[in-house]
């Protein structure tokens, strides 16, 4: 059985940058992903660009597009408006996330991703995906608390979970194996983000709480000050991660591309025989 591959991209902060992501999508589409997800327009990004990029993906490549949707700082009215726009753009699949809590986007009407999932279900017409966390959410009390949240999302109709990035496959496999025991027909997609520089890995750790493996520590020590070698080593690490996950029965890899078609192409070349 072949492994499925999907990609994540992020929208530009302004409409002026839209041509750059369209060029990236031209390359990604040629790798035949089963879907491409688009992160939620965050920070200073222009509202609506997530939906615009999703619409472009389907209209131009006939590849299913998945729109991320976050709910920190949102109101029921703003969520309904977002869902209405997505319906107009013929986007019917959402990755429902709480999102990061910031001073500009505090917790409001929706305190958890499960609250957002309920709101999307109430509107209807969408397939809802959700996130899972191989090492536990940074705000979670324990790994088993995280499993209970997975079960809550499953009971709300979620059948496809996309994992946060991780560097130790054992963390993902433990979560997957525990998850399928309580969510028998759910799919757990392994989220892989290549480590390309010292700055990127520290940013990854800060945002996600992902731990470093001894192998990655050695790579950083050996190549961290040489950008070209570090990128190559990071790509190879990601390829080896994916190949080993497939050996362990993982049927779906979700690659966090960071809109780097060049890096994605290298990783794809190392795993294309599995797809």
C-alpha cells in the first residue's frame, strides 16, 4: 500500500506576495499531494488570503485544499463569516485549531479547539480535521490528558488528525498506537518539518515544545555554522524520518513545506518510491 503525502503552505502577508506562493504551488502540485493545507492568515496578514489561496489550489490544480481556522480572539459572528467565505470558495475541509494566545488575540468565546469544532459542525457542510501532539500540547497536564482531547475531537466527528512537528518518531508512534485504540477508524498523519538552520530549530522548539534527539543535536553541533551543509543534513534527517515512519505502518505524511519548494523537492526525491 502506497503512502499518502500532503503539504502545508502559508499565505503571504499581503496580496502583493501572492505570486510567490503561486509559483511554489506550481511546483508542489506536480508532486501529486492528496491535499494541500493553508495556514490561517496570522499577524499582519490580510484577512481572507487563506481562503483565496485554498480556492486557487482547487481551481487551478483540482487538488483538495484544507483551510486552517483558528479561534483565539474570534467571535461567533466572525467565525460564521469565515465559514461563509470558505463555502463561497468551495472549500469544504477545515483544520480546526485554537491558535496561539497573544495580547492581541486573547481567549474569548472559544477557549478550545473543541469549541470551534462544535461551531463548525453547527453551521454544517464541512469535513473537520484536527491537530494532535506527539509530545503533548505545551499547555497540557500530561500525555494522557492529550489523549482524552483526541477522543473528544473524535466524538465530535473528527476522523483525520494531523500531528504537530516532532523529531523523535517514537513520540509519534506512541501517540498513534494509543490513539487508534480509542479512535478505531481515525487517521493519524505524521507532521514533518525539516530542520534547516540553527535559528529554525530553536524557533521550532520554542513554539512547539518539541524535543531534540541525540542525532539532531549531533547534526546541529557538526553543521550548525555551515548553512549549506546544515540544510542538506536537515533534508536527509527528514527523509530518514519519513522512511522509518512508513516502515512502522504510517500511511500518511504531512510535510510542513514553509513554502520552500526547493527543499520539498529534495525530500520528495528521497521518498518518491514510497508514494
